[in-house]
C-alpha cells in the first residue's frame, strides 16, 4: 500500500516532504520520444549531441521532470501549473532523486510545492514549482475507501 497515498488520505500539510528515486535508461527516452513524438536528435544522435555541447546523449527534460507526476499521482494532487528549470543534463544510467516539499496550502485546498531533482553525484539537475489542489475532506474519505478496498487501480500499491 502506498505510504504517500495514506498520507494524502490523512490530509496533507505544509512542510511535508515526498521523495522518489529512479534510474533512467535509453529505452525510457525512446518510449517517451515515441509517446510525445519528440525526436530531437540531441536524444538520439551522438554526433548531434556533441555539436550541441553534450559529451553524450541526454534524456528528454520533460521525462526527468515527469517524476513529479509519480508523487502527485500518489497523493492525488491535481496540478494546475508546473514550472521547471533545467540546470544540468541527465544521461542514460543516471539515478535521479526528486524531492517535493509542500510549501503552502490555503483554506480552499489550493497548494504550492517546490521540487528539487538531484543526480547520483548530489548535483541539482532540475528545480520545479508546482501549483494545484490537494485532496479535501471528500477526496480524503474516498481515498480511505479506496485504500480499505486494496487501492486496486494503483500499480504502486
């Protein structure tokens, strides 16, 4: 059962921190490129990547940034805005940790969070700001019901 989902069912609070780690492969980038139809050669052609200033192929920036979706999905955050800054390239085989901290939640459930993505060397590669709506009392009750029933639609349970 997802601990993140359980925390969302109990009610999210400012200051809460969620973190996930993932190692990306070339197959991940190829699948992302096929899904989004982003075939920028910086992700596929080593010669083009070198001309662009990279020593090897890089992941799609949005693939790296999309890690926030795993956290958001587990805590049932309905995003309305996401802003990312890409600071360093991410390469196949890099292990990225995405840490999201809830900065504020107003009385209507609108929230803002900050995200920091670091690689296996501790370097910050992406930062992000996420805005949206967190589960209110009705959604928390429904999450409780879903969890009690085994949370069958959640493949990360």
